């Protein structure tokens, strides 16, 4: 068994390669050729969570075990920490323990990039990030290479986080792009073509009345039925897609709150990104349509990334 730490993951799992890998994974999930179970989320004191995510992908299986500690803000510890255990399926042997902080960071931005390429207007030039932590950075890294982005607007409940991301992105993936730190979420969203909500907020940070026609939203931060980042109007106005039907129906407050309020019906969920890739359903249908990709985070994404990393690291042995 080998151990792959975060430095090894970052060396071998590049964001743009991960976008291709996630596209293949979501396609295979929709085809039915990989298997996963809903996340088991164990509530810990102070709203923290232990997540267990088992799955099977391409002859390998495994589980991601991850603690989600939003109380770590400002402590120097990441909010997500854990390991992915990767097994081979012939003898059931454990092959690798892989750092889950870095895989989660990279694969989540990559999955949103897959959705954004399918759903955002191809001429999108204004990217907005609400929530300027790990995922804010990862979403800039993953999305910027695929669009002619001219402006990035950043907002965070803690302005120093937005300032820090502006400095980091300006030195990296967003070099040469006009990056603006905004005082309010509304200011950041108003003109945006692509909006990523990547906060741990349990209450809406994005209002539907702020959205311009044709906008695309990646709603990534709220991964529990009692948490939402989008208000009901944002969901009502949008063509709504998810990463997995089962996950949206069980884990998505963004979907379940407006459903309970009677603002939308079950049919509002059009299907998954994999369904669009398989051409079972259409994606964006017009230039002025608003689209939402609801990302809950899937075990197969982690197992696919773990298998890719294991293959890359052992290929010359
Ligand atoms: N869907 C998925 O696959 C997936 C994967 C990873 C993380 N997530 C979720 O995405 C969210 C962000 O994750 P992360 O790793 O970037 O976390 P992080 O701790 O690195 O960053 C969170 C950022 O949000 C800011 N913030 C805190 N409370 C806020 C609020 N109420 N309103 C606005 N901003 C606020 C913080 O200042 C920080 O900059 C979390 O909820 C996490 O659980 C989802």
C-alpha cells in the first residue's frame, strides 16, 4: 500500500486534466457503469460533520472519509481533511491512502468546469466567486482556461479572504484578468455570466432578482438538506441540473426548500450533467436562459481521481 500526500496529489492531478477525467466519470455514472452510495454524514459537535463516501469505478473501489470543520476558519487548519482508501477489485487489496483535502479541492472545481462548459454561454466573460476559500481558488483555476474571462468579481463574508484570493489568483490562473473585490454579494453577481457559490453558509447568499438573463450558476457550497446558498427565486428562474438525481433529492437544500415552499415541482430538476453528456437531455436551450448546476459532490469523483493518481504514480514501477 502506498500513501500519496497533498504535494504528490498536486504534482500529478492537474486541474485541466482533472476536468477531462471528471467529464468521463460523470458520463460513466450516467451510463450506469460505476456505482456509488449516498454520503453518510455524521453530525459532530458545533455543526461539524464526518462524511463517508463509498463508490466503485472502473475495476477499483474505495471510500473517502472526510471531516468538514467549518469551525477551523482562521486556525490554519483546512476545513476539509481526510483520506481516500483505494482498493483493487480482483483480491480486494488496499492499494493506496490518498490525501482527500487536495483531491476534494481539485476535483470539485473540475466538476464545475465540466458543467460550466456544457451550460454557460460560450461568450461568458465575467466570472463571479461568492466564498473565497479553497473552492473559490479551485473554481478560478478550473474555469478560467475554458473561457475568455475578462473580469472576476469576488465576495466573501470575511473581506480579508476575498483580498487574499484576489492576490493569489492575480499571481496564478487569473494573471492579467481584472479582479475586483466587492463589498456585497449583489455587487459581485449583478453583471456576472458565471457565478460560483462556494460558501459554507446555511442561508441564501445569492438572490434570483440579482441575476442577469443568460447567467450560469455553479451551486457548490450547500451539501445538506438543511442548508442553501440560493434563494427560491434563483432556483425558480433557472433550468436546474445536478450531479446526481439521488444526491439532489436527498442532500440539496437549494432544491428541497423551494420544493417544500411550492415554488417548484419535482420536475424542475431536469437531469444530470452526465445525462447532458450522454445527450439524453438538452443543456442550455437559449442565450437568455438562466442555468444552475447543483453540485453535492460524489464518491465516484473521488475514486476516479484516486485511481488516476495511483496509475500515474505507479506507471514506471
Ligand atoms: N459540492 C462539493 O463537491 C463540495 C466539495 C468541497 C467543498 N464543498 C463545500 O463548499 C463550501 C466551501 O468549501 P471550501 O473548501 O472552500 O471551504 P473554506 O473553508 O476553504 O472556505 C470557505 C470560505 O467561505 C467564507 N465564508 C464563511 N462563512 C461564510 C458565509 N456565511 N457567507 C459567505 N462566505 C462565508 C470563508 O471566509 C472562506 O473564505 C463548503 O460548504 C464545503 O463543504 C462542496
